[in-house]
């Protein structure tokens, strides 16, 4: 059974960091950032007394650096600077930092406590909560990792104001997914949000509900044996699009790939489970208006299919999907033939 994780959307981030660190009674503290959060986010908390004298570790930003080489560098730094089982690792960053930081903390000396301070919308709604940690390996997303939640997840909307609109939209994609698996009421609220002129007060309200949707599911199924698979909606196609984008040197943001994956998987749900066409078209309109479409052609179908075959969610030789028969009506452990997947890619390319 996983430890209970405390996720808090903060009104006073400094006070909440002080309390979270104080609860740990750490022998020493290590703070992990990437080169972006070191410049833009660390200064907002650098004068905290509880961080005075902490060891700073900074790695290059970007998902391509969430790899074994970066993990080794962090482990080496911890080892060389006296980290022990009572040390505390604080991960200050987006999903890449909380993923790799959580993984490193979970494996160093068989596990040291860690705190996530999420600085991006995507990190807050996706990677920072739920206890999944991991790194990419052999070109595959999150291929190596463990389930082990942070002792605290602290989220401050002020950090999001340092992000450009593309990264806000990337994070919002996971909120769209949560709404789809939750209820028609939540789906309508998410559809109504203005992605052209972001109101951060409205975003905070939506984010609080989105995180609770995820936490409710994770609490029921912490190790993804059953209902937690609902959180994979959009990610089988989405991870294939994301990995393929790096292979062809046209990298896309995770949330954009997830949105395109949601469109594909809702089409598959429409074909196989009679998912409502009008909701499929509403999503398609939202994507075209705010995300654009991923560029590939039919010559790439086999490469995308092979990436889906290697998805870690598969439990046999068949590709595993989470689909919906309606908004909030989750159908896990669904499969699709190669022909159905290619038909879905045809639908996507028709735009």
C-alpha cells in the first residue's frame, strides 16, 4: 500500500514549504531543479530559512533529459554530498523534474522522502500527483519507474504565470482527460474555459477539481490494476505521437500529444462503443482551435503502430486502450486491431 500523499494548492507557498520541510525532520536537504526552474522559480523561494544551506542540483530541462544518464548524475551527487536515508529531496519543477526526482528519491538507499513543488500546470495536474515516478529508456516514455508518492505536493498558481500559452494548453489537456472520465458536468465546464485569454482564478478552481478527480481514482487503485487505467485515456496514441515527434526531430509538448491521442481514442470509442458523435466533434473543434494538428502521413502508420505495441500498458501482444462508451462511462482493457488503428489514423489525418 502506498503512503498517503498530501496535495495542496497553496495560497502561501513559502509557509507551506516551511511546514512540509519541518514535518520531515531531515538530516540534510537537496533541491533538484532544471536550468529553467533554477532561473525563474527558485528565486521565488530562495530566501526561505528551511532551505538555507541546502544542496542544489540542476539538470538540463526538456523531456529528452529525463533519462538514465541524468538519474546517475543525481544519484552520484547525493552519494558524494552525504545523503542518507534521512535526507530530503525537494523537486522544484514540472513533470520532468518530479518524475525523475521521485524516481531517484525512491531508489536511492532504497528510498528517501521527497516533496514535489510543481511549477507547471502539466506537472501539477499530471506528474506531481498520483505516485508515479520514472525515466524514459531506449526511446520509450517512462519505461523505468516505481509507484511511490511524494510526502507532500505543493502547487502555486503564481508559478504558472511564468509559462507561455503553449505550456498552459499542454497542461490543460490532462484536465480535459479528467473531465471526460468524470462527468458530463465537468466536461461542460472544461469546454467553457477560454484558452485564448487565461483567467488564472478560474483555472485554479478547475485545477482543484481536476486533481481531486485523479486522487479519487488513485486512492481506489494505487498500482494501476483496475480503475486507475482510466487515467490512460488518450495516452496510447498520445505517447506514440510524442515519441515519434522526437524521432523525426519535430518534438511536441506532452499535452498536445495527449489531446491528439484523446481525439483518436474517442474516435475508436465511437466506432467500437458508440461514444456520442457530438462529443467527439466538440473535442475535435477544441483541438483545431487551440492545439492544431500533428503532421504525419500514411507512410508513418507502421512506425506509430510499432510504438503503440511497445507501450508499457500492454499486457499481451494486443494493444491495450482505455475507452469511453459515454462521458464518465469508462471501459478499461479494450483492444483494437491494426486495421482499426489505421482507420483511426485516417480519421485524424482527414482533419
